[in-house]
C-alpha cells in the first residue's frame, strides 16, 4: 500500500504529512476537526499491521500562538501516559519479575499500612485499590518527589474496601505505579520506560521530559467547545450527577482530580520534567501509534513488546460497571482502559488510554490497528473527546472498506 505526501488547507491551517492509498477519508476527518471542532494544533498517526498508514500534523504548536506545528512537535498527553506506563508491569510480569496476584506489600512493604495489606498488584492496576484520593493534597514539589509522594500514597487509608469496587485513580495512579516499579526494578518508571521501551523503539515519548527535548514541546490550553451541527452521539454532555460531583469539594470525583494543590500548570517545565506516569508524559502522535503497534507485533525490525499471553492480558477485562470516581460505567484491564460507551475505541479487542481533554492512544489486535492522536487544545472531556472520536470513526470506516 503506497503512501503519498499530502497537503491541504482549512482556513489558515496547512495539513502536512502522508496517508496511504485508501486512507484519504481519515485525512479528511482530521481536516474537519480544524474546520468544525475548534482544533488549534494536532497530530495523528495510525499503524496497520506494523506499517504506518497515516501520519498527519497541522495548526500551531502552541494553542495560543502562531508558530506552526512541525513533524517533531510533542505535547503533554495527560492520562494517555497511563497506557504507556501500564505496559511496564505487564512486561515485568512477562519477564517473571512481578506476580500479578501477589499483594503489593510483597514488593513494597510500606504499602500494607491502613488496611491495604491484601491489595494485590492486579487490583492496583485495575483501579480497585480504593486510594484515588489523598487526605492531604500534595504540593507540586511534593508530587514530583518520589519518596514523598509514594510515602503519602502508602500511608493513605482506602475509601472503599479494596477489590470490592473500582474507581478511576486519576492522579494517584502515578504514585501507585511509581512506587511498585521502583521497588521491583530499582529504577524509576521514567528511566525504565526510556531504557526498555522508548529507547529500543526509537520513540519520541518521555515520562520525565529531558531538558534537551523541551524546545520541541508546544503549549497546552483550553479551546472553545465546538461540535458540528448534527453531531449526534459525539455531542456528549455530562449527566447532572457528574457535573455536580466536579463542583462538590467533598466528592470523590473532585478530590481525585485535585490531589495536587494548587492545580499545576502543565506548561511548567517542572511539571513536564516530572516522572508522573499517570498524567505528565510527553509524546508525539507518531510515538504513541508506534508504541501501540509494537505491543501487537514487530515494527520496522524492532521486536514486539508483548508476547501473545501478555497481549491477552492487556485486553482482558478486570473491572467494569459503575465507576466510583467518574460516575459512569467504565471498563479497565491491567492499567489500560478498554472499549466501551464511556471510552469508545475501535472495537471489543481494543485497549489503550485517553488523556483528559483530547489525546488518545490505543491498539486493536483484531484489526492490527495502532492509533495515536495528540492535541494542544484541551476540552472538558475526560474519556471521549469529539475530535478523537471523529478520527476513531474514520479509521473504523477505512478498516471496514479495506
């Protein structure tokens, strides 16, 4: 399948990159996000069976600027980082270094405090540990300091009996995973990802942005909530109970998203340099797509990341139903979100993770698709951004017609 250079214009936006033959409608969907959905700057990449078939970028690198987005522009991808970070415990299990059904305290003795002694690694990864909040929020300086932050989460009492329910650990997932990985490997999770995943695969993706790469990263910011007329299912509106929960300072929802106070500036170099695997990864769309492609099979001569048994684990449901934090029905595997109404991916076999406000990365084993979308325009969406969903639908259509 041949790929051709593409360049289009919507208003003042030049769309650059390549699409393979048969994938032109996906390029058109990317264009419409700028024309109809208020996109300011974004990149989008798709692999099929290890081959890149879509590689597009357009707009400004800064949401509030005019400098053009280039093929090397990267962005903070918020919780899309979780999908990359979730590969670490899966790979440690694949290598025989981590027992998913062992108590977390087997590796991290301090974690047994306050009634968490029976929490298993599996429950931790499936958002069942019951610690999506902290009784005392951390400052940014405390949040980026590994001993301080992991000490706080180890001492925290669960807000439900672990294993009996699930709720999105929006920010505390960073310290849960960091604490576990550090004690199993002796390395920080950012270093482990760099040495074992992104380095070998040649990915422009970091959990802890190096100073030498800071010049490539654009600025995030809010964008106007614009949906096209007749948007149908894409015009998602939160239920009243959800919107009220975000306003209530005592709700688990508000507290889970407010464990760092004051709210950090995601454009702050200190935040970008922090090894926060739940929220602060920096990546290009190419890197997200190539990472997920590597979970499915070899990519450009690089060995696949997941053995078949590990790939099965990645797509297997561990928790589902009412989410005590997000207050909608969610589905989780071992750290990855799975396809469902709250987070529509390509199909039942898909696993990955959205980033609050826009970005999305996932793999779909049944179709061989790996998907990476990165944006600088943050909307209020948590799991199903209309721009990302428009691209998902376009990819699904292209696969069906191939």
